[in-house]
C-alpha cells in the first residue's frame, strides 16, 4: 500500500517520508531490483540532508552498472557530508565516466 500511495502521489514527500522511501528501496535492493532501489533511494535523497540516501543510491546504481549516474550520486553524498566518505570515493574511483 505504501508503494501504491507513493506512486500515485497520494503520499507527499516529507522528511518523515525518507524512512518510507528507504524501506521501499531496501526491499527492492534485496530483491535484486537495482533500478527500483536506485529510484527510491533517489526519492529519499531529494529530501534527505545527510547524504546517506545519495550514497545508497550510488551503490544501487553501481550494482546496476550505471557508473556515470553512480558517480553523480556519490558526489551528492560527499557534498551533503555523508558519514562514510570512503565509500563514496571508492565509487568515484571506478573506471568510466
């Protein structure tokens, strides 16, 4: 029901919604649907000020072999002050754009 509400726009973005987006993203990540995981971490990143959502989006994008997008998300994570900058820098060090 959460997914349906978010996709239909019934549930509006808010700081409380970051956790809901994370739950959806993690479910997709563990189901190996990296495209959807990246999408929902990206939605969380739009309202998350910590950089953690951006880092997780970068990881999902990396795992989906979307390296240029992964690097962009890693840069956002660093700009927001992510707690584990080494992980973001490791993504930035990947070969490719």
